[in-house]
C-alpha cells in the first residue's frame, strides 16, 4: 500500500497526526499539572530566606520559630500555589511591613548606601593606613651639627659667662 506524500493543504499521514496529537496532549498535561509539593516548599523556603521576621529581628522568615513567621511561610506557599512570582510575593510583604521586612537592603536609593558604604570605609581606611606607613618609613633628613668647630671658640666666653650668672 502506497501513501501519497502530503501536499500543501492536504492531509498528513496518520502516524504524523497521531504524534502531533500525543505531543499536544503531553504538553497540555505538563502545563496543567500543579507544581509538586517538594518544589513548592523549596521555592517557598528560598523566598522566606529573603524576608526578615518582623518579630525576631535579623532572623529570616524561613528560620524564625515565631507564629508570625509561620503565618508568613503559609502565605508564601499559598501565593506560589496561586501562581504568583517571587517578586510579586516579596512586594506583597513589603507593602504590608515596609522595606524593613527585606533581609537584604534594596540596591537602590538609600539602601544602596548599605552596599557601597562598607567599601568606601575600607578604601578610606586603607588610604589613611598607607599615608601613616609612608610617613613613618620616610627617611629623616640628617641633623646638622649643632656647632662648627670654629664656632666653639667664638661662643665659649659667652657660655662661661651664662653659666656663672646662672
């Protein structure tokens, strides 16, 4: 049995059509399957690591034992399950708690000072140390003799008189 080659606008062979339908179904199923719980938990933990617990200052929401942190972790999981992006979730918490909820300061505006400030201080400190070391190591000019041998004879009578008067 011979098949006719497909022509523009004509039918594709049955095998090709079956492969395309199968591929379409597989892609649709893959997109429709919800994110696995492990993956969801891992993503939620990564986002929670970027947020500071409002109760336990300097501890991330991921590591905090507080009840508020547990509620925040649950909200993060909910938002991820709803399809929210990481940025949307972080912005959600920033709107409610302010930028203080971010474990790392933003790299713009006033928060940029927290990133650039330490480097400026280190560079300034190194410049001061370098200047101090150069000043200590710089060779000192040789001291000139206090008196020339010929000056001693000239000033000797004056010195003797000053010593007697004292």
